[in-house]
C-alpha cells in the first residue's frame, strides 16, 4: 500500500513537471510570436487582407532659361491592370483578344498574365485615353464588372524632341530619371506616388462587408528645374543648321 502511494506521487510529480514544461514552452512560443515575429506576421496579414494599386505621380516640369518654354513635362495617361482571380473564366479568352487588339500586345504574354494565379498584373501602362475608352466600352458590352482596373498614370513628353537630349536625359518605364538632369534631380522631379487600397477576402476579391477603401492621389514633382541654355530655344535652329552643313 505504501509502495503504491509512492508510485502514484511520482506519477503526479512527473505529470506536474511535464505540464509546467509544456506551459513554459507555450509561453516562450507566444513571446516569440508577439515580440520577435510580430511585425513580420502583421505585415503578412496586411498583404493578404488588402489589395494595393499604385498611382504614378506626374514628374515636375523642366523649363529653359526664360522659364517660358517647356523642355520636359508629364501629361496624363492611364494604366491597365488586372486581378486574374477575379476575372470570370468564361470571359478570359475574349478579354485576352481584346487586350491584344486594343493595345497591340503579344497573345502569349497576355494569356500568361490573365491565367496566372496572382493578385495583380500589369497589362499596359502609359495608355492614351482613346485606347482605355475602347477597353471600357468592351467591358461594358460584355458585362465584365470586376478583375480589370483602369487607373491614372503619366507619360513624359519632350516638346522639342532631341534638343539637348544628352543634357536633359530621359526616364525609364517606371518613370524614374535614368540620365542627364532627369537622373540628377530625380528626387525633386519624381514627386510622391499615390495608391488605391482595398480590403479583400481570401480569394483576393473585394470584401463587400468591409467597405473601407482608401484613395490617395499622388503629389507632382516640383516644377523648378531650369536648364540654362544660351539664347533658349533658338539654339535648336543653330544645332540643326550645323548638322546639315
């Protein structure tokens, strides 16, 4: 009887010790999740529960020495993006053909994007409004209400063409200055991009129960970059005359 009681006490002691160790392990795991992995998990949850689209800011304007003639400026354009998971399967083939016809794109590349399992894909950027209006008409006629986004974009123009192009420079596809003054003063010219943020469910569809939608417009770059060219735009005539002599 005494031996049996001792055995039971040892078992209870073992159970208590194991329980304490399990509790300590759980507490340690909770601490790791809360204090070490907390920020990463929070960012991951935010990315899963939201869908963000960027609105490209217009770059600042470049002027000549008189501040009257524009050497580089940004004009309004539009960008077309899609959420492949939201596009109805029976509409995908027709939509692929529409993208190819309207924006003169390669069928295989567009088909790969439309059938890809991703939250957002870019179909065409820096599109003229007449092209996107044609796409809007197609979407309306075919009753496609979700999965295709048409947002504001910007396009860089150089009104005087190649005039001092080696000095002014140029911009890349992401609207970033890559050479010349465009690159040197990129921090001033690029402005601040805006964005559209929507709450989504697990399938990346817009959550109708949570109607929170954030829209933030971009901020245009500062228009205070001035090129100091002698005789301003009249230099162009001199350059052209010299080239043909």
